[in-house]
C-alpha cells in the first residue's frame, strides 16, 4: 500500500481501540465514520497491511447481515471486486467405512432470499481496504507497532499506557485484542474455555472444476474440511480451504513435504473439485471455544475474539464480532458515550446471544469430530432428515445466514 503515513498519537480521545485485527479495524472505521474521535493501537500492524509479515492466508465468509452493516458505512462497494458470492452450502458426509461421499445435500440461498448467503474475501485484502478507508478519516488515528501495557479505569475515563511511552485517556476503551486479550486480563475478567485439541489448517488451492459459488463442507472425522470459493485468478479456479483436524494429526500434516501434503489434501477432498493444487503457504490455527464471563468493565468493553472465540464452523466468528460492534454502536448512539448502562447493556445482550450460538457451533464441531462409526452413521442420516424437511431446512438456513 503506497502513501500511508504514521500518525502522531494524541493524548486523549473518545474511543481507544486496543487491537487492529479485522474487528478492531472495523470498529475503528464504524465509530470513526460516525464522528467519534478514535485511536486504534496494534503492535503487529505496520504501514503495509499486505506485507508478508502481516499476510493472513485465511479468508472470511461475510454473512448478509455483515454486508448490510458495511453498506451502511459505505465500505462494501470498495470490497465487492475482491469478494466471491456464496449461493449454495453443500454438506457432504464421507464418514462411511470407505471414506467416500455417501450423503450430499445442498442448501440454496435462493430458497429463502434473492441474495447469496454471504461473500468470501481474503483477510489481507479486507484489512488493507479497511486501513485505506480509515486513512481518509481525519478524526481517526492508527498507531502501528504499539501495544497497550497498562490500564487504569475511573468512572469518567480509561487511561492506557502504551509501549512507546505515551498515555491515552479515552471515554471508552474497546478491547479488540484477540483471544489472549491484554485488556481482558488486565481488568481481571475471567473467561471459560473448552479445548478440543483441534487445529485448523488454512491454505488456498487451484482446481480444474469450477466451484460454481458453492461452499463445500466434507465430514469424515477430526473436523470438517471446507472449500470456500474465491474469485478466479488468471483463469484459474480457486478456493480457500479450512481443514480442521485433531492437533496431533494437523501438526503431522503440516510437516509433510509439499507433494505428500497435496496427496493428503486430495484424499480428504474426495475429488469434489477435481485434482487440487496447493497455491499458498499453509497456516495452522489452534481451535478453542472461549467465552468471557462479561464483555464489560468500567469504561471498557470487549468485542470479537477478545470476548468470544469459537471453532471456524458456519462462518460465525468474525460475523459475530461485527454484530458486537453494531450493537455497541447503536447503544452508544442512543444513550451517549458516557452512559455506563449502555455498555453494561451491550455486554448483557451480546453475551446471551453469543453464548447460545457458541453452544450450537461446539455441538456441530463435536458431531464432525466423531470417530465412532454408529455416530457417523447417525450424522449422515440426520443430514438427510434436516435437509429434506423443508420448514426445518429453511429455518436452519435463516439461522445460519444471520450472526445475530
Ligand atoms: C481458519 C479460520 C477460518 C475462519 N473463517 C471465518 C469465516 O469464514 N467467517 C468468520 O466470520 N470468521 C472466521 N474465522 C474467525 C475470524 O477469523 C476471527 O473471528 C477474527 O479474525 C478475529 O479477529 P479479531 O480482530 O477479534 O482478533 P485478531 O485477529 O486476533 O486481532 C487481535 C489484534 O490485537 C492485537 N493485540 C494483541 N495484543 C495487543 C495489545 N496489548 N495492545 C494492542 N493490540 C494488541 C494483535 O496484534 C492483533 O492484531 C476464522 C478463523 C479461523 C482460525
């Protein structure tokens, strides 16, 4: 990215956002566009969001509700050229003895709406475009290479010490600093977690068969193997892969040489898009389900993975983070930035909804991890049943399409 310069930090602002991952950048953009004076700090970002250092190989399927939010803030139009619409969710069960597809069901968005379920976009492009947008806002400062080191809150403000020696006073502090949130830990907010001893491998593949805007999830055991459509590149069909496995197996897989790994990938994909060629590095993401006991403390809120993190199933993670931001924004706009009841209400509303959704995701994950044959057989039959009962199918599609 050319022409991006580092801002000099102010000493006070309306909102300080700790964390410039996608959710922190989205919060920065949305609150900035809404007119608040915002500072966002992050140690890992630098001037070039797309340099190798920052390259995030994952992509994010943004659900319709998230798209609407981006449209509201005039961000979506710049992202459309990089995004791929997802019209069908195909679920394949290959959990039989010979591990070939034995049940296949398509869930088509056209059955419930004229719109796609969502759009898939590369994380690094999304970050880069958000940073470009934020740089157009004169009331917003992005502080790269800087992290928060100490936090003290009072009834009227939060004061945060930064690694560059500066301090920032803010009426509201937003912790968007991810799973191991410094903000959460500093304020003594506890979180509960389940470790599935599972990891996700993320990489990009080329394939000879067009994905036809179908996102395909294949279940055997260990976790789902999902192919999510990307835009063609130089005439090559491409998809992003998220392959969830028990961590021991995932680590063995990532240690294989390229050809051996590609063979395993092709076995696991059951040939649904023809012979896959790996076209990127592979990254490994440990999977935990983690929920903070509250999303709120004096003059502080937690959003996205700082507040909740779940297995990457059904494209819920960042979409739930977007709903956090949207809920927070509307409560603050209605009640004012100083209102303590607005931010405690944010916590109450969001934690309730996120908790319910996380229970569903964890249950789906356990189903997908199943090793016992009788359980895998039951899973295969249930897929048929759920799909073939129209009202149930429609209800599930509507539920999946919205991240609450
Ligand atoms: C393989 C995979 C696929 C996924 N696919 C999807 C999908 O399709 N759809 C979906 O909705 N979700 C998806 N998710 C989930 C989604 O990627 C996450 O929810 C999202 O990236 C979390 O973003 P975040 O900004 O909350 O956290 P992070 O990306 O972890 O960002 C936190 C930021 O905080 C910064 N930070 C840390 N400490 C400090 C500090 N002390 N001070 C300041 N800053 C600090 C870090 O440098 C970092 O940049 C997927 C996840 C995985 C693992």
